[in-house]
C-alpha cells in the first residue's frame, strides 16, 4: 500500500481526499499545514508521494517543497502541488523549485488516482513533467 502525505488546510477537502484515497488503496496521512507536514517528514521519511496545497497557514507549499528538496532523505519523494489560485508563471516556478506536478483545484477525485500513478510512474521525478489543468 502506497503511503501519501497530504498537507491541506481545508478540512472539507481533507475528508473528500481521505475517502477517495482510501477507496483507491492508498494510505493517506493528513496534515493541516506545511509546518506539521514537515514535522511528520522529519520523524518518518517513508512516504511514496506528497500532495501539498500551495497556500496554507504556518508554512506554505513552496517553503515545504524547498525543505524537502534540500533534505538528503526526502529529496527523491515526488511532490504534487494542489492549488486553484496560482498563475502559469507561479506553476512554472514551483516546478523549477522541485514540484513534480501541479493539479488545479477544484480537484476531480475521479482523476486523482490517475494523476498520482502518472507521477509515481515517472522514471525519476522531474524528468518529463506535465502540468495538469483539469
């Protein structure tokens, strides 16, 4: 079972994602912000993928990605950014910072499993990324 760490401050979206990810056979671990996600990662680096919102209290997705990419144990974990309020330039910057992919909100849960599998299936994250706009 693949372990996913999800940093998302919207409690309603966390519930929707939890139901969908469990149904798809994933083990999701949820954090309400980037700071808590970072604390979890420092204690347990055994995740197959990280999904993070862009704008959150305490630590945003951009800062979380930077910390992950600077850490020798975590830098190979793919990171998908989820946001509904970023520009094309910001998406490009996030991908250059180390995000593996971008999923636009509102997220279509029917397509979430496919998106995750695409990123997990990359030979090495960052090699041939596509920005996803659904």
